[in-house]
């Protein structure tokens, strides 16, 4: 079956509250319940069912063999990356307007969409051990944020995410096993790690860092349509799916502020120092290069008047002492220099 274009739809904009903004920074993550409408989740799940049954295919990727028993077909994949570059529905999910509304408030206003992942996580499939996402996806300055969309109920039993609250303030630990060139190597006393994402705590060298936050690791149990937003520094993990029948599917997008430099293209080559031109401008504007969505999903790259519009810059102003000694905001006094931006 050929993948269909996704018809543009109208959504009620989502407004992040001050409390949610503070929670995101205090906890390192934020759950927004019911952000994605049920009909969109239903549509995506039908697509995932079709993939697993071999009724839909992923260009360039081998589908489950036709003669495999249905229960074996379900285990054909654990996860698939970057499908937004080959399937319109994945591009639509990566650029879902309600997800972007939240990102615009948390890390924007300019948002670049970098990566997508689909987790199948059927009963018995494994989780992912302690890791920090910015270890894998560097952005400079680091503004990385994940948006984890629940497609099924995610519970402790079927392998939901676990977040180590407080660890969002940790630097990104570089490794000495050569798995990634990233990390905050400039810090004098930082101890390099090994085996990030390894589910064996005794091998994963982020375990002692996570243990600094003993008692603060929390499970993020969510329902379909709920979205978990989490920054690139928080140490998090998921366990294996221990349920007998309940899959734990999820769609995960990664984003950054579109004014960050992104020397990353999912391991694929790019020209020059940054790969910003490979990633889609989702909201706002940027002085850096960016890509267009391949399947025309509406976003700032192709509809700047709708998703990229910004208020016009105001006249330059300064914080200056008033006659009574209090600080007030005043227009600059020196008009000719102000126009050139000279103080
Ligand atoms: O969904 C999972 O099991 C792991 C996802 C994760 O850790 C991530 O998206 O960074």
C-alpha cells in the first residue's frame, strides 16, 4: 500500500501555562495530557498495525516476511528512526501543530525539527538504559527537547519512561569508549562514562550519576495522546515490556531552538560544519539554513506568514535611572546611534 499524503486539519491551539513552564524546568520534564486528539492516535496506530502485518511498507526497509506467524511479525521491529523522511504520516506527527505549540513555549519561539523515532515495544521487547539525549544529538547552544507521544497506555508493567528528577541540571557526560564525540568535555573534573543506554546498571556508567538523585526517579505513566516533553540533559530510561499482551508503542520527536547550531544528521553525511539545512523549520524563523518538509506538512518553512510571523522589532530601549533614582525603561537618547544599534 502506498503511503498517503495527510490532509491539513485545523486544531485548537494549545497554550502552555506558567505552572507548566515552571514544572518543565523544575522536574526536567512535563506531561501534557490529551495533547494529540484521539482520531490522530487512532490513525497512527492503524498505520503501525499495518506495518507490523506487512500491509504497509517502509521504503528502503525490509518488512516482516509474509509467511511469518502473526505473533512473530509483531516482533520484527523494535524501533525505527527518521521515518519522517520517507513517510508523510511521520512527517505530520513530527510537525503536529499541538506538539509545536508546546515546544514554541518551552524552547522556542523558533523551533527546528530534527529527528523522529517509532517504538514498537511489543510484550517481551527490551527497554533502553540510563542515557541523556544530548549525548546522541548535539545542539549548540544545547536546546534539545524530546516530545514522547504515547500511542498505547504506557505503564510500569509494559515499559513506560522513568525520569530522574534533578538530573536535568547535570552536564552531558562524554564517554571514553568512543561511542559518541559529544559531551561537556570542557569541565575539569568530569568523569567520562561508558555504555550509555545499556540496560545493565552495573555496566552503564551513568548509574552512579543517577544514584545522586536517589528517591527522585519517577515513572511517567501516560495514556494515548498524552505527550511527555523532556530536555536533552535529564537522565532517563525505560524497562522491558513485562506484560503478556499490552504493546507500548510511542512516537518520539526531537527538536531544538532553530537558532542553535546542529552538527548532527543522524549519522548521515552533511556539508560544512552544521547540518541545520537537513532539518525542518517547524515554527518561527532563523538566521541559519533549514530544510523544507518533504511531504508538504504545513509549518514555518513552507508557511512563514502563518507559522513564522513575529512581531516587528520595537524601537531600542534601555533600563536607565530616573530622576528619583529608580530604574525605568526609556527610549535611547541618542537617536542616530540607536538606529545603528550603537550604545
Ligand atoms: O521509549 C523508550 O523506551 C525510550 C525512549 C527514550 O529514551 C528517548 O526517546 O530518549
